[in-house]
C-alpha cells in the first residue's frame, strides 16, 4: 500500500511543527524519517496514523483519503518508542488484542486467534514468552512484542516511532538488522522515525531528511550520503568540518590552500564554505606539492579501528577534527603538540547565497 | 543472595542511637495517646455495663435506622464519586483545555473547607429561605432536613477522594497504551474496559475506600443540613451524639464502637489495596511493603 502525503501542515499553539510536507512512500518500501529531535518527524508519523490531525493537507493510503477514517479504522500498525505494551496483559494477550476487539462478525474463532498469535510470536522469536507480562521482558523483547502486536491486525502500513530509541547500542543494532530481514520477508509498506543517521542509512530503502518542519532531501541512503543537497543534510549525516574561504574561477582558497572546484568555474570572487567530512581529510607530516593547512595536533583519541585527531589551524586558530585509520595513524607516529599538514580529499562547496552544491575530489 | 542479605549493610546515613530512640519514641507516644487510647476507651465504654446493654443499644430501632441511613448515603455518594472521579481524572489528564489547572486545584477545595461551612452553604442555597430553596419547596421537593440534603453534604466533603487517587496515576501512566489500543482498532468503550480500567483499578478501589470511610463518619456538614429529625435524618455519627447528649453513655459508646470497627476495617482494606497496587499482577511486594 502506498502512502501519499501532500501539503501537510501542523501547528501546536503558536509553534509551527510541520511547514508543508510532501512525501510519497511506494508500496512495499521501508522509509526512514531522519532528523534531529523537534524536527516534526514524529508528528508527521502520528498524522499518517491518525493519532494527530493535520491543520492542512492530505494523507492518502493507496490512493484513498485517509483523513475520513478514525485511527481505529485505518488498519495502521503503530510501534511506539516506549513500546506502550498493555502492562496488565500477558505477551499473548497483547498480541491478541487487535484480533479480540474486532466487531463480532469479523472476529476469528478463539482457535484461529490462538494460532495467529503463536505464529506471530514465532516470527518475533518469542513463543516461549507467551505467558509472561511485559515487565518480565527486556527492552528488545518488549519491542518485538510491540511489533508482533502491530502486525497482528494485518496492517496496510506499518509505522514505527523511534522503535529502537530506548535500547542499548548492541541490541539496537541487532534489532534493526532483524527488522530489515523481517521487512524483506513481509514487504509491508513501512515508515520509521529515527534521529540516528547510521540506523537510517543501514536499514532504509529511502531516507527522508527533515529539519525544522521541512523535508531537506529524499533519496536512497547512497544518494543522500554521496550527494547531500544542503549543508544541513551534509552536517547531519556525518561529522563535518567547515572551512570558510572564497571561490574564484573554479578555485577554492582556504587560508593558503587552493583546491580545484571545476563546478564553480563560473563563480567570481564569492564567499563560500567548504564542508569536509572528518574522514575525508588527509593528514601528512610534511607539506606536499599542493599546500595543505598547517595545524597543531591538540589531542589524539583512539576508538578501536579509527583514531580521531583534534587539530588547530595555525593561521586562524580554529579547531576541527580528522579521522584516520589506526594503521595510517601508526605510520605517522603523531603526538600532541606536533605540526601536521591537512588537505581535504573531498570537499563539498556551498557558495553563499546559492543552494546548489558542488563536490570536488582532489587527489594528493 | 541470602549470604549478602544476612550481613546488614551499613547505611551511609545512619543516625546516632539517641536520635533514633527519641524520634521513634515521640511517634509511638503520639500514636498511643491519640489513637490506641481512644480506641480502647471506646470499646471499654461500649461494654462498661456488660454485653447485654451493648446489644440492647445496637438493636435499638433508632440505631438500626441510623445504620441503614448511613449505608444508603454512603453507597449513593460513592457511586456518584466514581462517576465524577473518573470523568474529572479523565478530562484533566487526557484533554488540554483552558481552566484545566484551575479545575484540578478546585477539586481539592472540599478538603480545606470546614464541613460546617459546606453544610451552611447548602442551607443558604437550598433551604426554605434560599434562592433555589423557594423554587424547590414550591414544587414540593424537600432537600434540606431530608435525605437529599444529607447526600449532597456528604458528596461535597468526599468529592476529591476518587479523583485525587486517579489523577496522578493516569498522569504517570500516560496515554500511549490507549493510543496503541486505538491503532489496533479498539473503540472508546473497549479501550476503557480493556486498557484504562485494568491500569487504574487499584487506585480506583483505593479512592472508593477512602471516600466510603469519610462518608460513613461525616458529622459536621451532615449535622448542619440534617436538622436532627429523629428516625428520619439521623445518621450513625448523629445518633452517637444524640445518645451522648441524653446521657446514654454506654449506648453512645456501643454505637461509636460500630463506627470504629468500620474504620478499622477500612484501614485494613486500604493497606491491602496499597500492597496490591504496588505489587502489580502477582500481588508481590505486599509483605515487603508491610515490613518497611
């Protein structure tokens, strides 16, 4: 079932939460709504579910206007961040809930309900826990119960609000990969909200980046990673350093460093910002043919396979971060206080005032 | 596990022995003086002239009437309280509307108003000289110095109890379970019966017990609106007063002991409910709750 959101707006009191959202989710897709907290992603999800109403705009589910239907009639599976399991009911009864509250003529027999619930519990690998209460389960198990409960009503679409948000890092990762496999099996059109870029990029077919009530970019994980359309997207998807400089006839100058940006060949003496991801910075002991930025090593932090350097520019005293592989770091034998030269392998340039960005790859 | 529990861990905030003895002693002294002693006195007084006099007093038709009246008032008031408490708690915790905070503060007002004042207000409003009283008496409806007045006055003083128990409970529980039920296709009544009610049932019962206890023993407000019409508007507390004023001390104490028994019974139920509410489904934590 496809979902179409057009022109959806929402205010809470004086503050505008959604400023005109247009979005299409294709049938069978798994889409991530990604953005910082307060960007409106949860509100959008709740509007699609019918738990909130939009001030303006339309939500269509497989072509039909959904706003005519109450939340209880939409057959939308909704998974809450804090599980929202029924505390007083067993795992079995939680999953059976949606089947038991159906109007009598649509309701399955007791035996059929039992069979369906056990089948779902097997799907989420919790059949042994059928008689427990939610309080006796771990967070990850509770969230799987919540998912089984949502799937029990054979939802037309599945909506997940920060489904892994309150789990610890390890369980989180396991569960999201499991969700992806489950989705590949069931093909229910699904939308999940997250503020974790890694989660979105790893699991989703397409990522919708939201900021301050607007959609910044929609694309496959690779598209948004390789071709971020706005500084926000670039910044949000990974740790990025900003270098202020000028672009003139296809050359970006930052301090004493010059980088070719052929995409901006037509730009004359404009202020620009170069965005460089911290792993796209090349760090050298000696300056090469192309001048790099001279910096002092302030701090070295080892994080398993990578090493993070905190650097300070000698010219402007601005600090920024670079990430190296542990291997490369060992060869350089860097210590705090030493001077090194830094040059971006890849920089994305946003000329002030212009929204379209260009990416430049330079090789040292 | 048991080995760890056996060695009592030293708490970081252990007070000196003298302080502990002094504080505990003070508390015990007041409990003995104001609770245990009066209770003993009541039962001693009730049986002072022997069990025969006690039974005589309890079986007196006027006393039996007052017991029936009090039970009738209590049942009516508690039922009304249930409806009001649920409605108030639901609207305050689930809806956002102007005056919401004011409403939740106003609910507590009867707790701080003297019951006698409350009774007087009803007389001024509904008595023969009152604004609505004239309308009521013109239509032959008697509220003041009659059963409806007693019920109204009791309702006023007990109004906060159920709502006060439910509001924090429903506030803490949030509305996510209800939203989940909604997305699963449940309708209003189904959500209430299958999700909301099980979550608040213990708090609800607790509020009912508190309201009942208060309704059974209410004297001030009822005394004002009842007019002390013998065999018509004398509830148990009023009956105790009448007997006492007429120097039937043993009888007064006998009836008072009935009320005290009811009070003790309520305290027992209250304690049990608190344990159940804490222990959740299995009722665990009850013994632990008693011990600490």
